């Protein structure tokens, strides 16, 4: 199946390349941009949508930004094939959505020095993508969705100061989870709160991990900006909510998929800013090695009102409790469009 998919990717890429070469009557400057998403989930798709709309809005009579979009669906073999196709297509720049894609693009472009702009990399320094946020030092820069873990636990204990057993639900293989989980353990240990870790590396394992936390009667569950849990959220949120356990997670899209509260950056804005960085690097010949990584204020709490009601909370009460710890509070229902 992977061989068939790889051949299909190669064929479609070459056909698209040939079509671009033959059909265009545009006489201005065209930049070809290869965008690869790691997996279909609400946060990452929101980023891609806003990157593409930003590039589309920048098209004019003198310049066009041609977008070549692929999604590797968390398959490393497919990911490497997509990147190889981008190189064959002679893209002017690659966009990596999420840490695994950024790391693969970094490895593939060391010799070619094709500029790479990453999006939603939680810890680009620890991942080895950049030397520092201020001065990346190589052909990669981008936007970070670094999570303020302490701020999330401010919400947890503000809403229920009696919490004494917290479940940590995450994928041990996700780089985005490493720093946040370490911070969570420190915070909880200092408070004398019991910690139960429950992990998985795919959706079915995360489903089982969530059931484990429910069965152990945790008072709250914390998940960082973890793409594997995001994929599983729609299939686990009802069991968690029915057990009267609030699930706090590191992105607004978790709330869209049923979690009680998603906290973190505005992913729509992150996508827009990523698109602006792409334009700046291509049009103004900015160098990624000296282009600072963009970070954003955490502080947006997104509450799922349906789940809030299942937990027995009044939404206005929750807003009042959360407001001292947030720059903004948003509400939505499961499956609602952003």
C-alpha cells in the first residue's frame, strides 16, 4: 500500500509540475511553495487554511505564490517522499506544519539549502531545529506554539482547589509533549498532587490510556499540544466528561473536539503569521538563519459549553473563575467551525 501511495504521490507531483510549466501565461514572478501537513487534526488544518489564505491574498499582477499542498498522515515514508517530490519540483521554499515535518525537512535540505518555514513547533531549540529563537543559525525559521503549562494548571486549581490526583494523557513519541509534561510533573509534585501517566503512540492506544485514567478516578486530565491525542479526542471526550473529569489541553481545537478546555495560542493567527514569514523571506530575501522564530502570547482559554454542562459547571461561573488567568475566553460547541 505504501509503495502504491508513494508512486501516486510521485506521479501527481510530476504531472502538477509539468502543468505549471506549460499552462501559465503569467509574466510576473512566481514562487513555488511546498506545504506539508503532519496529520489531519483541527489545529494543524486551521494553520494550513490560514497560511494558504495569507499567500492567496498576497497574489497580485507582479507576484504569485503557488502552493503545493500535501499531508503525510503521520507516515514517515510518505513524508520523505513528499519532501523528495518538492525538491524535484524545485520549490522555492518549504513549509513544515508540526515538529516531525520540520525535522524531516531539515535533514533533507541541508545540502540544497532550500529555506524552510515551520509552523506550530512547540520547542524548536530542544528539537535541534534552531540554535536559538533569536538567531536560528541555519535554513529554518518559523512560528512556535510553545505552551505555558503553568498557566493551564492555574486554571485547574482555580476551578477546583481540591484536585489531588491528575492524569497526564499524551503520546510519548511526540516532541511537542516532552517539555510540557516535564513541567507538569514539577508543578504537581510541588503541590503534593498524585500523578498518573497514561500514554500511547496511536489513536487506539490513546483511547485505552484515557479509559485507564477514567477507571483510576483522576480529578482532572492534562494533555499538551499533542497531535496523537488530538486525533483521538472525538472518540474519548464523552467517556471523560461522563465521568465528571475535566480535560484540559494545550490547543483550542481540543475543545472543538469535545475537551472541556483548550488553552494556548490562537492557531488562526499563527497560520497568518507563518504565511507572512514566507512572503517576507521570498519577496524581501530575508535569510532564515537570522530571522527570529515568532512566539505568541498564551492566554486564550476555549471552553466547550456542552462538555462544561456535562461536568455540572455553569459557564458564567467558569468564565469568572478563569478570567484572572486568561487574556481571552472563548466558547464553542463540539464540531463547531472556528
